[in-house]
C-alpha cells in the first residue's frame, strides 16, 4: 500500500489529489494538506451586497451569499478557455464532476466579448482587428506598423541553424528581445507588452520567451519564422505525444459534446469560478482513501531513505511514501531548507484586483468587448493612470442574466506596482487607496465617474509567478537535482514550474499523477518521477516537424499513443 501527501490545496493540489483518487489503486492512502481554511488558492468567488468591501478587514457578511440583491465578484481567474489539449483535459474533469449542467455558462466565439479586444494607445482605446478584413479595412492606429512588420518577418534571419540549434549559444531570450528582433519596437512595447500585462501582470523585458510563449519560440526554431511556422502548424509542436494521448482519451466518451465545448471562447459557472475547486473538494471528501487537512500549515518536511515526515503547525506528524508539492516553489524552498537549486529564483507579481459594479441607470459602458490592456511602461506615450494593467468588462465578458449591473475589474500593479503605489509594499497598502486609484482609472480611461454600488478590493500578494529568462534551463537543473537528492520521495506541480493558467495547472497535475502510476514510481519504484520530466523531452527540429505532420493527419495514431 502506497501513501501520498499533497502539499497545497490550490487548483494544482486539488487536481493531483483528484487524479490520484480517480486512478490509483483503492488501497493508496492520499492526504491533502492546506494551510488556509479554504481550498482553491487564487480561485475565489464572492457574492456581495451593496457597499465597499476588501479582503483584508472588510469582508462581505456571510448572508451576502444568499441575498437577492447580491452580485458575483471574482478575486482571481473569472473564466476558463476550453480549446486545445488543456481544454480537453479541463472539460473531462468538468464532465466527470457533473458540472456540465445548467450552472455551466459558455460564451461562443461569435459573441462581441470574444471578437472585440482593446489596447490603450495614443490617448485612446483601440479596437484590435478580429480578422484579416478588419485588419485591412479598419486598421486602428496601434496596428499601423504591425502589418508591414508581419509581412517582412519571414525574410529576417533566424537565430537558429537548420538543426534548430542557437547560432550564438544562447537558448532563451526575453519576450521583448524576440518581438523587437522578429517584428519591431512598436509591436513589442505596445502589442506584446499589453498582452503580457493581461496574462502575467509582467514585464516583457524580463520574462522568458521560451517558457511563457513556447509557440513563438518553436515557430522560429523549426521554421525560421513565426509567420511561416504558424502557417505550417507550429502550434502542434508545443505538446508531447503523451499530452495528445491524454486529450484524446478525455474526448472519447462524448466527442460530440467535447466538439461543441471546444468551439467556445470561454466558459465558467453561474455560481462563480470557485464552483470547480468546491466540487473537487466535495468529491474528494466522498472517497474513503482520502484525508483532507485545512487550516494547518506545514511547518517542516524531512526525508529518510524510505519515507517522508511532515510536521504541521498544529503539531501533527504525517509519515508517507511520497510527497507531491504544489505550494509555491519559494515555500517549498523554506520547508526543505534551501536544499534544491532555483526554487526561489523567480519573483511573483503583486496585483491589486478591484471589482466595481454600477447600476445601469447610473452609468454607461461604451464598449461591448472583453476589456482593455495597457502597453509596456516604456511606451513614449502617456498612460493617464500609471500602473494600471487593464480593465476587464465583466458584464460583457461573462454575462449573468440575473444580474442587472455594469461590472468591471481593474487590475493594478504587477511589474508596474511602483508606478501606481510607489514604494508602499502590498502588505502595507490601504485598500481604500487601491479603491480610489481604481476609481481614477475608470474615470480617466472609460469616463465613468458615477460611484459604484458594489465594490471589492482584493490585494493579491505574490499571485503570479514570473518566469524570468532562462527559466527552462533552471527547471532542468531542478529536475535533475530532485532525482539525485530525493529519488522516489518528492515531486512537484503547480504554477511555479510549467504554466500559470488554471488549465495548465490541471493538466500538469494529471500528467504527474499518470506518470507516477504508470511508471511504477509509487509502487515498485522502477522510475524516479519529479513532475518536470517534460523538460528533458525536447525534440530535434526534424522530429518536431514529423510530429506536426503526424498530429495534423493521423488522429488514430494519437488515440493509440
């Protein structure tokens, strides 16, 4: 009988426990340990009644959850993308947990919020083209040099040779360096700078291209050009055959439903995003071989040749055969006393997330799209409220019929924290100051000056890991150090390593669990599994092109794989 402890009850830890309980032998003992009272990590939904609230000292009263005059706010992720391999694996979980009912809300790609995206540029909000026709006939100011840069990109010299090996020895570079080299300065600062504000709340001048945008990296490495790579199917090159097999197995029981869902732009739940972690928790609670500990942080972890010993703050002691750590890598670094390399190398972004909701009688939103983002801080043009990363138009992006309100979420800080709040750390920031700054942002950008009927300030400390240049190389070093020092005792998953999105975290936890079980790493211990083995699976250029051809033309082979 094997025993496994999972550290962390965010979506990665819940997913690891879920897949273990779903696929491991019934005799496997599974313990999930979460330091906080609630599970779900950064996924947190709240219903609030009229008034001003924050997650520090003014939480909404419990009765808000059932009040007819309440409104739904999201402190973290608000929707999920169902397309591709990650989407198929996510949908399989949703279906297995019986969440594909009337509570599931889908937004089709024909919806205005899916077609209309905006970037603030040169004193106005620019609508991005949704297709080639709008690119050519209704080109906004922000796109004026982008089309020419795209046409010239295939003719620029690649930094890789024909074998896909870097010509000058450097395997990785910043997103900014790549975009400026392949396109131009404007495209890097104003387009990609804004996109990375939306995904990572990060700085394109410090983030790794290879680890954050692997599709662009592989397009140049294999085809010498981003544009040519996209045309020839480079998107197939960023997933392993094992990942494709997982997606194919996920779809096999109801391919028609999966086909419909994967055509959607985004999906979510009427009752809030935390419906997903709550349902996983409920399902785990019904499994006889699963124990769940909350509100009891892990204080130390010790290893012998054959087992792991975990001590918690409440003096509980747990002995297991294997630990899956899904806590932030910096937390793991502390628990194991800095015994592994690079766990504390990457910083994480602090973000002030301010939810605002207005009565339709009091204000009007002039846009029907998803929301707008702001360019990199080095733009030569003035951004009227510095440090504003963007504003999501929630009532457009994820409409809930029962709510008559204009809902916005203002995101402030990240890599631009000091531009907004100076040298005040997030721990010392008064939520009221964040609220006033958000009000200033919607006034300057959207000309909305009415007082919101509902508001919620969420100060999210270290919420998004920043994959700095060289991240993959460091993860490879960590992978080998884990194998050497901890052998069969420790593996890792979570946003610190191989992807920050919710579908990324779910997929990576499933991959880890399946590899632990299929390789015998938990039972006979035939193989050492760390959770980072994918990094050692990089294919050569010819192998990658063969995989693209196979993936585009032979679904049956993928199913068998």
